[in-house]
C-alpha cells in the first residue's frame, strides 16, 4: 500500500475529524483508508447472499462502486467554464468540501497521488 506521508499533526487531525462526523459514505472510507496507509478494501466484505448472487449481483459491487465514487470525489472539476456557470460553481464547492472533509489541507500532489492510486485500481 502506498504511504501518503502525512505528518503527525495531519494524521491526528484526520483521525479527530473522522471521529467527529457520525456518518461516512463508502467512498469516504476508501479515502480514509488511503490516508492511513491501509489497503483500500479494508472494512469491505463481498456479497454472500446466494439469491443476490444468482440474480447477477457481482460479489464486490459495493467496493467497486465506492472506488469509482472516491475517484470522482478527488477529481478536480473541469476548468473549462463560462462566466457565471452555476453547475461549475456547485462542482467546485462540492470538491472543496470533500477534500477538506478529513480536517487537513490537501496539497495538489497528495490529491493527485490518491486519485492516481484509486484510478489504477479501477482499471
């Protein structure tokens, strides 16, 4: 697993921010695992219900979808926009909220490295 080299203060802030929030999405769990240098699939289990599997559900569907969503959360909104583009402003605001979710200020290289790590697992 790739280590994202958070300093002690950042690591502590990540843990405090995580515990302060009561509800986390599956994609947030993946990002949290990466920030703590754990495997991305930590905390995820395959679907074992025979009925679901016989109806075509893939064993690791939840984990796969969470990886895709985490990748989208870390992707910066497209820079091409027109003046007053409300959709762009909403995407940018959502992006900023998501990258500040864990109580640390992310630098561009950390976001790119995390996004690349998740992107490699999607392919």
